[in-house]
C-alpha cells in the first residue's frame, strides 16, 4: 500500500521528533510552509499536470524532482496528490518516473470513459496520461528533436501507471520546443484533441484512440504575447455568462514576457470547429486594443490549466505559484514550489470584450472559521485587523469599498519587524498594485522585488470589491468578482499580523468580512 503523506501536517509537530533537523529548518517550516495551498513535503515542484476528477477524488499531478529542491530537468517525474474537495490535499508517491527515453515533462490526463484507447480491462475505466518525453542526451548533443509525446495508462484510479509499449505516440517533426500536450474529448466530433506548445504558437492534433495522432491546424503566429515560448496550453468550451452561447477559451502560458516580468498566462476567446481555433470578432478588436489579454496580472501564477471531468460541467483551473525569474532561488531548502488556490472560471462578455473571470472554488468556504466583520468610515490611516482578532497567515478577506473618489486606497499587511506587503487600488491612475519590495527576504534574486506590480483598470470606480486570499507566503487578489486577478508570493522573517488601510481620499466607506481558514 502506498504511503500517504499529508501535506497539511502541522510543521512544528512533524519535526519535533526529528532530532537531526536544525532550528533553521524548523523555522523554515513554521515561517513558509503554506497552511492550505498545496506544496510538496520535500523536493522541487513546478507545473501542474494531469488534472482530473474521478469517483469523488481530484487528482493533481505536477512536475517534480523528489530528491532535491532545485529542478533537475533530466530526472523530472510526475508527482501526485489527491483531494476530495480541492482544498485539503494528500501527497502520494511519484506517479510516473523518468526512464531511458527521457524525463517526464508536462502534459495532461483524461478519463477514457468509452475505452477508446483499448487499455480498459472491462472492469475499470482507463485513465490515460499524455506527457512530453524530454531526451537530455539529445539536448546535450545539440539535436533539436529532443521532445516527443507519449502516453501511460492506469486501471486503478491513478495509483499506478503503465507506460505504453509503443511510445512515443507523436514523434518530433524537427522542432526544438514541442511539448506540454493538453488533451480533451471533443464530443461533437467524437475525437480526442491535443493542444501542443510549439515554439511561440499552438498546434492542434486529433486522435480516435489516443495512440494515433493527425495534425489539424496552427494558431497564434500573429496574435497575443510572444516574449517567450508558448507553454502549457488549454482549450475548452464555456458558456457566456447569462446566455446559452458557447465560446472556446484558449489559455496559453508564456515565459518570459509576463505583464510584470517573467512567467504569466494569457488567453484567447473564439470558436473551435473540430479542426481550427478562430478568434471571436469582438475578442479580435479587444486584442488589437490590449495587445495581450492576461489571466492573472501578478508575478506568480504560471502553467494554469484545467481539470478534466469536473462535476456539474464546471471549469476549474490551478497554477504553479511562482515565476521562472527566481523560482529556484526562493528561500526554502527542503521544498520549493506551491500551487495557487484552485479557481473556477466563467466567461463574461462586455461591450469592450471578454473577461475570463476566476474566483476561488466554493469549497474554500467549508474551512472558514473565526470571523471578523466591520463597517468603517475611511480616514487617512486605519488599522483594520490585528493578530488578536484573526490569524492573517491563513485567512480570506472580503472587502467592499463604497463612495470611492479619485485617489489611492492602500492596504498594508505588516509584522512587528516593519516588513510589509502593500497592495490596493489607485483610482486616479486607474490601476491595481502589489508592492513586495519591503516584504522580508527579497535579496535571494535581484529581480524578485525590483518593481511594483500593476494591473490597469478600464475606469475609475465608485464601488469595488476585493476577495483577498492570504497564506503564510502568498496573496491572491480577486478584484470585482475575479474580473482582474493578481497573485504574488513573499517571504517575511516573521508572520504578518496586522492589516491596515491608508487613503488620501475622503468620504469613502468600507465593509470588511474576514475569516480564518482552519485545516487540520
């Protein structure tokens, strides 16, 4: 039986019996191990992979180097974690290990309900993982065809995986960057479709059996951001809010080239006819104006992709909460890497274009504990929440600002050492911002805190809402029901214990409803 490791063990208890651990490591656990965001117990983690739901369980696979906290691209595994509700995770043993054909790079997994692959045994639904083999020997030899696509299958709900004997199923046609297969079942055309990252664009392939693939089309040459390689694509259908109209959304992660530096995710809205993805006319005009449409304006949401087979036809995404600009250097030694809070996405259409809204999944509410509710008339400087009221290292805050005027509304998350994360809305310049330049440990990489992250807004606001998700080392801001999102990490030398707000405006009011998140 596989050893199950809870990702949510209280760090101090876990280490109290391990005499070999130094005080600094215990401090690292206490300071930086997230309270409720998934992170591996040890080793390196980056992109989420192979996301699916089956028989009451969500499965999260991820890029994983289990034996060290910096990436070893030649020995990459798929790590594995499971959850009943997307919030409380249990880490299992690594699922798919590198072999003589290469390292196991990013990809996806599908629930093959109709056994199109032929891997089923008549009793169990086959799960099929589709991943990139990366041949480091070829890369070191200077050969460009180091990446190919391969599959593995599971007949025991994802516990064990068998690699297909005739891998790879999609050979490299002579392209250096040829990776990250995201596969879905196209019910209307009764075919599997693979979106593949190919240099700075997307290729689409089709298959009836997940083994034999035919090229369909290419997208992206002249659209969106091209600051780096297009990675970890995701194409899916979604209804436009308030209508029965279906559109298709293509998420494309890009590194570098993000709006505030390094890694980020962009998206496109259009239609898919089973062969070609074509942008919607309204979105085309929107893209001409905005140049790139970003999923998250913060610096720490990368490789966001969605789960297969989610109940009630919901579309749920999760990302890697870091940035290739500095991820191998962050100040944790036992592990590196964590996931964003899982988010449900919906598509809103406005006169100006489309917004792929994303908000924390509703299951997070099940862990809300101690609460603080306040109605405040805003003055120049106001303490909002203290450590005696709620633990801000594991909290969700709902803020409702009313009667706003032009000016700046600045929140500060502080500790007794004078460290702080500053964020808010500049209603004069029409932008959101996060400033982590004073957040604690920042000198581990010179580009970690070299700027204030900003997200432009279309107008000045009289009323606005923020949902603020706080963990020990992260902030996720969902502005106006997820219409604009910013995610960033930080590493204070002491937990943040106070939230305040300052403003240069007069007459505004605020309702704040804060909940402590309790997970055991």
